[in-house]
C-alpha cells in the first residue's frame, strides 16, 4: 500500500510528466531522498513537505490548462508573466505564490 507522500509524488509525475529527479531538483532534495519518500522509508522535512504539497497544487492547477508534457514545459520555461523567470526557478527560490498567481492569471485569460 502506498503512503500519502507516494500518492502526491505519483500525482505530480502523472499530471506534469516530471521525473523523480525533476521533483528532487525543484524541492532542493536529492533524487535518492525522493525515492525514499516514495517507498515510505523516509518522510520530507516540514519545509520540503510544504513545498511538495505546493508543487502538487501547482501541477493540479496546470492540469486544467495543459497536457502533462506541456505542463512540464511550462514549469521549466521562462515565462513573460513571471518577468522572464521560469516557474521552476521561482519554486526553488520559495516564490511559490508568484507561480500560483501566474497560473490563476493564465486560467483567467490574463496574459500581461
């Protein structure tokens, strides 16, 4: 039986075509660490868990707009709506709210 963290990781990977290494890089973790989370052998520290849950929310919101491979491209590409930064860079910097705001603007059809 998979654990809750494993289900979150599966959801992220399914909806965004991201690999475990991508998730690890976004969360500032080692790929081996994410693998242990997925196997239920370890659990994320509070900050990593907070960012993992935020990433799941971001990916879920993107799944309303994009197919998984498109969502992955959006996450790792520079975006005008983010001042030329990539969402992945902002997530790594802890600027998750800026990414969520950009997605909300995309969903609303506002492309400023």
